[in-house]
C-alpha cells in the first residue's frame, strides 16, 4: 500500500510515528510537509516543520518540548541576545544550528530544498520519503492590529515572540499562488492508495499545502480516499494556536467548523473522511451533512497505544471509504 501524508510539525510527527509502528512492513509512506513556516534569520534558512518531522522520526527530537534537538544547548542564542540582536526571540539551539547551516550552504550552492532535505535524511533515516510541499519560497504572514496600526508579520514572530497574544486580522501566505509542487509530490498523491491529514493546524500547516495549485489539483483527481483527523477537541486546539487563527478568520471553533473549512472533495474541498473526538459525537450529523464521512473516536495521542489506535481508526475509515467506490 502507498500511503501519503500531508503534515505540519509536532502533531503530524507523532501521528506518523504511530503509522510507522502499525503499518504493514511492505507499505511505503511519503510525507509531504508544510514549508510556509520557513523563515530566514541570522543569515540561515530555517524549515521548522520539515526539521520537526525529520528529527522526530529519526529519534533526535527533544521529546519534552516536541521540537528542536535532544541534549541541546543555547550558547549561540544567549550570545546573540548579549549582542542585542533583535531576532534573538527565535530560539535556535547549538546542535540545531548545524542543520540550518548545511541547508543554507547547499541552497546557496544552487541545490533545491528537496535535494537538501534528502541529504539531511541520509543521516536521520526517518523511514519515510520526506518531501517539502514546494521548492519555491512560501511564507505565512499574520495580519494584526497593534495599537491601531495594521502590521503584517511572519507567522514565527506571531507565534514565538508575541505568543499568539494579539488577535488575528488576516492570514497571508506569500508566494503560494506562484508555487509549484516539489518533485515527487503530485505523483505521491495521485499514486497513493490512501491520503491522510493528521491533526495539524488547518490554517498554517495544512492550509498552505493544499493552497499550492498543483497539490490541490492532485487531491481532486486522486482515486485514493482522503481522510483527516480533527486538530480541535471540544472548543480548543489540541496543540498550538489554531483556536486564535480560526476565531480571527471567522471559522467556527469546532471539529465540524474545521471540516467545513477543508470542505468535501466532491464540492471542491479536500476531504472524503474526517475523524472527531468521541466527546464531540454530537457533531457527527453536521459533518455528515457536508458529504464527509465522519467517525467519532478517541483523538488524544497520550501515549503510544493511544496513538497507534488513532492511526488504525484513521486507516479503517479510509479503507471503508475506498471499498465503497
């Protein structure tokens, strides 16, 4: 079986770990990762979601934080702060910097992000084909109103420096309309038996991926069922700031609201199936009315057994949808 996953960082990585534990040994997995979180700071090109997935699957992630390297130190960050560098709010660990140095050096030598990612994965051996969504530069910016002044700031500044404490006025994914899928991305979607959307931020993780025209076209034409997992349980995000973004954009803060935002494939959206938490089962009828096949199961990935069961439930829904076609 060919399994393709569209993923953000932390939540997606944990789900993919479960997928690798429960899949058949002969199944292959391709992970297409959001790159609109990427940012240039300190002369380095940083790809947070790609690195989080790579480190997690390669067992180099800091498990407590959910991002960055294990056994990390922060001497360079502290020194940048001592020099008064304004961007020192972005915490690059000393070991993590080596990844960004190599990426930046290779990009400056004319290599593509896809090629650089493949080189990095030679060390980490994540057990999947790890692909950026695009080799083109795409960056998410957040529109905010600060003291009556409208500003457009990079998503990383909004999330890390401001800690998502300022209301969201708009989300602008710069460069996405001109971006093309990275090599292998369209083929991985069109040739998949199953396409999965793990619990990832619908606005800044999954949103930029499916906004790339070639990827949306591939999702529309693939014969594989496309099944997603809600990142919202009750009225809050499982992790991150999806609640601030959804509220700011006027999207209902619920599993059903995110399902409606993604939309049914037959109506121009991306979903065939959607998993919501057992506690949200009252939303089943609302989601079914969208044309999206929905199931209510436990979504909290509290440990490996719970994560593995969520993956099994996701695969079961995908296969159920596939057999009805």
